[in-house]
C-alpha cells in the first residue's frame, strides 16, 4: 500500500501545492484514443482530476487520505473515493487513461501494475508525472533552498524521494513507451507562499515530529534577509512525464 504522508497537512497541500500546466494534459490527451473514462490515482485534493474532467466524460479519483479528499474540488464529472493504488473496486477494462501526479514513487510498483492491467481498457494510456525541487530566478534564494533541502531536512525524506531526484528515470514503468517530453510549472510567489509550500513537504513534517519545532520558521527568517518586502518572484519546477500504453488481450 502507498504511504499516507500528507493527511496532516492536507489543507496546506490544497493551498500551496502548484498546479500543473495545461500543456501537460493536452500532450497526454494526444495519445488517448477514446476520452470516455479516466482514473486519477492518488488524486490528493483533486488537482489533476479537475483538469481531466475537461476532457473526459467521467473521472474516478481515488486517494488513501480522507483528509485530502475533504479538500477536493467538487465536479459533476468526478467521483471521489478512498482507495489504495494497488487494489480498487473498479470493474475490469474500465479506463481509457490512468494518471498519477507526484505520487507514483510511493506505490508498490508490481501490485499497481497488476491493478492497472486489470482495470485499463486495451490500449489505455498510463501517464505518471512528478516535479523536482523548486528553482528561483534569484541565485541567493536558490542556494538557501538547496541547503534547506539537502542539509536541514535531507535526512528526513523517505527513501522513495530518490525517485523524484532521479526524475523517474529509475522507477519501473512496464508499459509500451510513448513519446514524452519535459515541462515546467511556473509560479509567481511572495515569501509567504514559498514558505507555505515548504510546510507541505513530508520531510518537514518528519522533522517536526522528531525535533518538536518547525525548521521552516528559521528558514523564513533567512529568506527574509535576502528577500525583504512583499514583492513576488518567479519560480519554476522541472516537471517530468512518463507515458505508456497498456497492451493486453481481453480473455
């Protein structure tokens, strides 16, 4: 079963996690033969599911975190439900597209593949994507962010974080490979939005539990010294995508 590392900060996650670019969905949809029904697995607060609902007749969105789903945006095309990635209640051959946004690295890969091959229609598209460490246009801020990521909370990341650092180049992806490309998530943030995003990190929550204080409070003080005022700055997240097709015969 995938880990639930985000229930405690579900409201922060909904508020501060960045949105994925429209170009990502358009690129994925180019490979989908029949946009009837999609499964957004590990949907969190439904961020990707809402976008998928623009293209598909119906979207099933699942997550193991009830608190995350409580933050989800209602949509008449979306059915939200609690479910693991590896075992779902869906009928065989249900989905034309299966998506996993910033969560695949937490899954039991073999068990998820088995479930995908059961619930996917023949020829369905599987799209998994993630984004790595935020980058700022200001080099002084980049140095601070990288130090916080590596030195302050580095020991508190779960081991699966390495798959994000590797841009998913080292995860199993046993589907027929489809053409892919890299994207960027771009945001304009003030200091409060940046530090709010850091508070969504699972490593920060682990640090707080171990040390009884929030390291982001100290980080915010350091950031303010190089970024005074209430102005916004440009940031981007490198976004990586793996795209595949499920080839199978219906018995």
